[in-house]
């Protein structure tokens, strides 16, 4: 993901310059920096945040480093686009929220890029435009070809992959979750089986999510929002279809990056505007959204382990995060 963001900044982000690429493996940082024409390479993230030639930082390192690097950005007063999740621990998310609130403005834009995907944009527009009537049920399917890391577990399907659905459902329905139940079938092999989650919102709606990190056939994200009068379904952008031997076929991407290429570009353009103006983007997710995703995931992991429905426990939303416009309060 870091190399992908470096490419976006270098090739597709007017107004931004790729200044330095940082990785704990300095040689790898140098390779990416050379590939995309960055001015420099580094292996010490803390030094990068305070450089005079760095205005903002994109964090795309392993999940467990996201909160500490976001705190480094806040302490250095540098806007950060942090890949999801903010943290897999809701308590750690609260420590970042505390630090950000103490500065009086938002610094962290979180990388829930599906908010910038046109198919979800049309789902949200259909609901806010009154075409569906009251939203009742949101169905979500999220399938990866194979687990993104060797040590991936069913719990990580909930804490690493499902946060995309937690966030996009909250964003589209403009609600919070009350409870979560989680189930897992048994595979015939030792691969991580799909996890099926059923969530209740505080507004009496249902959201179900299938996370399958070992779908094998392709990267496949589906969704449907069912209202009292109509429903709307996500469509996956298809740019070509193949016909041969009396067969007609289209292809799946191998992972999320081709499928959400445009969403990442649009998200990162909003980040550049955020850096330039200090105005937090209306559409973007922030530390509160990161905290909510972590709290829901923690309840989901408990539900999977305990085999029962679990309440989603969250603090009261601070007013600091309730309005979406100006971040420079
Ligand atoms: C990965 O971190 C992502 O963000 C992808 O969008 C998601 O599909 C994948 O499951 C995650 O591991």
C-alpha cells in the first residue's frame, strides 16, 4: 500500500510532491523512492515527520504502527492520511483522539477509501434522495483471493478486513451499531473460513457482512441496500468482457487496489486539499470513525469467540467530531 500511495502521489496528485519514502528496510525505501522519483529515502519515521521539506505524511505501514505514527503526526502538527485501521484497539484509538482534541483541530484523515468509490456514492445518494424509502437491511460481501498475511485469523477478518464495511455502513446509513453477532462455517482445509456478521443499528436496521479472505476465485465486493420502497445494488466496474468457445466472461481483480484505484485517487486528492486548506473533507473518515470501527470489531471478535450477540460499547461522541466542516476550530 505504501508503494501504491507513492505512485498516486508521484503520478496522479496535482499539487503534491513525493518528497521522501520511509520504510524500516532502507533499501526497499530507496527502491520505491527511485521508482517514483522521490527526493529522498529514510528508515526512521519520527525524523520524517519533523523535516522542514515535509508538509504531510501518508501512513501505510503495518496496522500495529498506525496509532503511534498518527500520534507522531499530531505532535509534529503534520496532517496525516492514515491507512485503516487507526488501531485494532479502541482504547488506543481514544489515545489518538485525546491528543488530536488537545490541539483544537483534526490532523488525521483515515483511509476508509470506499467512501470515495462511485458505487457506494450512488447507494448513499439513492438513500438521501428518498428513492429507497427507509433503509431496512444492508447486505455486504467482501471476498479476498487469499489471506493478506500468513498469520491471518478469523478474528483478523473482523479487525482488519471488516472495518471497511463497518465504516461504509455507518457513513451511508448515518448511524451507529448497537450489537453484533458473528458466525464461522467449517472449511475442509486449514485455511481461514469466512466470517458472517449480523449487526443491529441504533435505528433498528440490520447490516450483514460476509468476510471471506480465502475466496480463491477473485477479489469480489458486493453490496445491496434494501429500503421500504426499493433497493440498490453495488456494481463492479467492468471495462471489457471476453468471448471465446461459446463462453462470455469478465475478470475479477486480484486484490483491492485495482478495484478501488479511483477511490484511492479521489481520497488522496481530498487529503491534498485538507493539507492546503486545513478544512477537513466532508466525505472523509476521521479518528472518531477509526474508533467506531475498532469498537465494533472488538465486539465482533468477542461475539465470534463467545458464540453470542455482543453489545457495541462506545463513549459518547465528542462534539469535536460531530460537525464535519472546518477543522481549524
Ligand atoms: C486490506 O487491508 C484492505 O484494506 C482491503 O481493502 C481489504 O479488502 C482487505 O481484506 C484488507 O486486508
